[in-house]
């Protein structure tokens, strides 16, 4: 009888985990950051297949609808704009306007998938080399590994500026990742006439999560409180 009960408990837990995983698997997420109170920057591949993107305000447990203003698929950068007025003014950090030197230490921030515990992950990085893609778009190769869901997140310099944007894990070198240079972000902002308005030096408060669907967020939140 005891063995039967053990098997029943294991099967019940397994079923719960399967149902829970099925419920949250469609709630994909990436990371981003505000450049002023209305505009958000993230990696283009984060929102490429998102049909109903929203910015999740963890503190106020609210998901705000956003739309794509502009993007560059080659440099893998996207500019989003809020469609709704947030409860609280977003926190905005400064951008680095020039290239950073090889050896510069950065700190990468992001929200890994699945976006359940809302835990901000921090990864130390070090610029290994500068490289170009397609002869024009500028990236950094850094030591350190990104996690899934951290794409689009900011990398901060020691003085609190956003020096790069999380792009991908490198397949060319062991334990390295690729970042989009902050100068690519500046180019995108200038092309759209968007001004920066930094209002804090608290880098943790500048990092936000981008979800694929407001509906999926509401559904998962109602079912599981995630």
C-alpha cells in the first residue's frame, strides 16, 4: 500500500509539473531597458516573433502594451514604444556614446526564461575583441555566458553606463558571448529622433522584462500567480 501511495504522489507531481510547464511555455520573455520614459531598447530577435509584446512592470505586477517603432535585423536591435501610461515613471540609465576598450569589465543583466520567479541574473563580462558583421554593424565578443531570456538586456560599465546589449552566445569560442555595441543603439535613436533622458544611477532598476503576449501573461498569472 505504501508503494502504491508513493507512485500516486509521484504521478500526481509529474502531472502537475507537465501541466504547469504547458501553461507557461508560451509565455516567452527577453530583456530590455528604457532610454527615456516612453522608449525601450531590446534585441530584435527577442520580439521578432512576438505578436502582442508587453513590458512587465515587476514592482506593480502589470504588463504594458508596446509596439515596434524601428529595428535593424542585421545589428539585431529594436526600438519599442509604450502604448500605455505606466503607473510609475520608468528608471533610465545612461548610454555609452563611444566604443569601449578591449579588457573593459562589464556587468550583464537579464531575466532568464522561464519568467516565473522574476529573478534578475547578473553575469560578469570582459571585452575580448571588437568585430564587425557584414562590414558595418559593430559588436563586442566578451568572456562570460548569457542565459536564454537575457537577450536584449543591458551591460553596464563600472561607472553605470550601458555599454552593450546582450545578443547571443558565441559559437566560435568557448565561454564567450556577443554584445551589440551601445553605439548601434545611439544610431537607432538618432535615426528616429529619440532623445535619452537618464534619471537614475541604480543600474538594477533600469533592467526590464519583455514578454511575448499580454494575453499569455494574464492567463499564466491567473492560473499560477506567475
